[in-house]
């Protein structure tokens, strides 16, 4: 029987490896940008066409390569960064695996121009689908230019899995921004389809954050600085009042390498304890510097996951650094136990009677509320005063639904049709702590969470509107200006059609400035710009692209924003309407996030709790 095991051809092996290293155009951009930084560049230009599918071009002014190194860099596991295993624990460079260039060349048409300062001529090298086509001397400035054309042209299955251009380019932009935030001293430029989107000048970290994220970040940043023998923490965190419901603007850098780490994120969030509403996330840009021997970066080919040798100690230092920053800048309350807080604001050099300031209140002793300006008593109105139209204040747009007869008969909460008089069948209903609705039913008590119930009602309505494309829109008297950062600007282009289907009226002024002319009717007076930003951040976090799943995500987000607030007083008519519409829902028992909307307490349970038989 013939032997079965054989070595794979180099071209096939490289294509397989490329599937792990180069998953999409943004993966190639990340590797090429990091190579440019490792080459000592001070200026990087990134030119992209068709979201990287047609062209990715990186131009840097780094130290360049010799003709031999230019040829060697496309071999698998060829690198100048390490030579032995111990070097992995002394890394200061981005790259070290020696896989990126070979993987990119295996699935694209690549041209490399590179020249060192001591060389008179540059070298031009061409590779297509992993096949070496030739090398020749050419004229070129010092540095390196890499052109990646027609990515995945020879792997059509992988190319078919790519998302639409807006999505792929957003991922490219995110990789560009991560590098920009980690290297504020570099000059960086990003161009897409001939339009320059970023032109970042060298500066300090705060200037770079504002340039990348938007001018609105300038006033919300709190500096963080902590130095210990083990770890140095620096950077900026956002003030609690600028936190958002969905994640976005959270960045960790370890020795200037962008990383993701849920454990460190928890450390930051715990430092904000009691300063943020539930479910809100602050922005942060935190840079950790520690001995490379204390961290393993060789966990995943993307190099965004790391393992720390003493992660508990790092957690404690990071948490303390954020807490201290919040306290120092009067963001978090700090207590001085040596001071009598009741004496704040008093001048102790004055006598006690002089320290107390008498209130200065002016009043008109001749004012008579029962006379009009002419001095005549107002005449009584012959017609009754108009009854207050509604106390719903924001619920006017709750949609009408057909009540389900069997559920209404079970609850008997609604007023019988055709009469304005109370009925013996009409069950009493009241609001508990401005949060719960309570009424009696045949088997005992019904308790409804008013906010959770309204979320379920709005979710089903928004979902129906998104699927049908008939979202009701309420025009704003004064359009609201929306200033986005570069990441959000890419996201809104992807979501614009669905947001308009939901009822948002959006008008683009330029790349970063939009006008909101209308909002979904049920949002009422909610901050429209904040809602849009949160929906964009939620979309970016969950990476949902299937249409049905996207509709569900948007409906959930809009329902959370539009739902009645806890602690709000409701009139009896509002309470009855809310319960009726809840039981007209397909699933009245849970919110779209799985929270229970109601519960029943039977008479037997009440008697048992009271010690009855």
C-alpha cells in the first residue's frame, strides 16, 4: 500500500496559512502598517481602493531593505526580529512571526519597492499568488512601498465571504486608528478611492486622541499617570458624564501594542463603580508599559491577545490608577475625614452670626392674584375649563393594537367598551414606587415592571416597522447637528438605510457632520444624537450583518431608549393602556434581552406567606 502522508506544496501551505493571518483586507493593512513602524518610519501613507479588495498601498520612509532582504521577506518564517526562543520575551517590535508577507503574497498580486539610504537604486520585486515573477533595480526614494492588488483573487471562496465595502473599510479604518493612537509621533495619512480621510500630524497623545476621535473628546479626557516597579500606566479616561450605553472608544495598549483584555476592562469598570448608570461604558485610552519578560504576546497570530505573568497585580495597579485619576480631578467623590464637612463654605474668621447669610428675597406686598392687570376681577368662564388632554407626556405615539379577548377577559383590567363610568368588572390598578403596576386578578395579584413592559411593546413595533420599511417619523422643529468621529462616520454610512426605515430623518453635510431632521415617533424628546451614537457603537461591537439580526439589534436599541423611565408617575389610563398593549404582544412575558416583564402572586402564596392555612 502506498504511503499517504506527503508534504504540501509551498504555494498551498502559504494559502492555508494566509487564512489565519490574512482574514480580510484589514488584516493585511494591520501587518503592513506594523512592518512600516518596525522599519523606523516617521511618515506612513495608506492608500486603499474598493475597501482594500482592489488595492492596498503602504508608503513609508523607513530604513528600507537590501535586494536580498526584499526577496527573503516573502519566505515563510523569515524575520529580522528574533533569532532564538528567548527573543520572544524581549520583544519591542510589532512583528516577529515571519508569516505576514508570505501570507499576503500567497493570496494577492504584490509589488514591493524598497531602498536603503546607502543604496543608489531601489529594488522592485513582483510576486503573484505566491509565485516569484522577478526582481529588478528601479528609481525610488528611501523607504518601502508595498502594493497589494486584487486580494483573494485566487481564493474566490474567501473573497465571497467579504462583507460590503462600507464594512470592510470600517475595519481598515479601525486598524489605522489603533496604530495612530499607539504612535502619536508619526505622520499618518489614509486615502480611500482618491479621497483623503485622515491627515494626522505628529503631536502629543491628547492631540492625537482628539484628532482621531473628534473635538468633543477634548473636554472629557482625564489624564492617568501611575508608576510602579512592575508597571507604568499612562493615558486618558473619559469623565463619567460622557459614558455611553454601548461600548466604543475603549483602547488598551501594552508596550505600544494594541490589545484586547476583558480582565483589564473589568478593572477599569470597577474603578467607575457607583459613578455610572447601569449598562454605561466610559471611553479610555490606557497605555501599559512593563518588562516584555512579564508578558507573552505569542498567543494568537493577530497578536492582540496576551498573557500576563502577574495579572492580578496588574489588575490592582490599573484599578487604583483609574480611581486615583477620577478622584484627583474631582470626578469621583473623595472624603477628607479630618475635615468637618458641615463647615464647608464658612469663613471662620467671622463671628458665628456674621457667617450666616440671610436669604435675600424680594416680593411685592400689593400683588393680588385675583385681579387682572387692569384691577378688575376676572369673570367666571361660562364653559368648563378644557380638560387636560393627556398626562402621558411621551406616550402619545403608543400604537393602537387589537386586544386579545382571552387575555383581557383573564385580567379584566380595561374599562368595558361603550361607557365612561366605572364598572364592577373593572379591576383596581395602582402604581408601586413609580416603577411597578399592581392589580388584582382572579388568581391573586398581577405585578408589571412598567419599563420592561414598554420595552417589549416598542421592540415589537420597531421590529415590524423595520421589516416593512414603514417607520413613523416625527419631524424636529429644529434639526439636531450630529458631529461624528471618523469611526462613527463609517458606521453611519452602513446603517443609514436601516435608520431611515426606523424613522430617523438623516441628512449628510460632509464626511463628519450630519443633521437629524426627524426621529422615530416613540422616542419623543430623547437625545436623538445620543441615540444614534449608541446604535452605531452597538452595531460596531456586535458586528451583526444579516438583515434579520440587524433589525432585531436596532429594534432592541431603540426600545431601550424609548421605554418609559423608572420612577415616572403614570395616570390610571396610561397604566391600563400599557398592560393592554403588553398582552397584545407576541411575547408579553419577557423583554427582548430576556428580562421578565411581569409576575403573578397567587392567593395561596399570599396566604402561605402570611401564615394562613
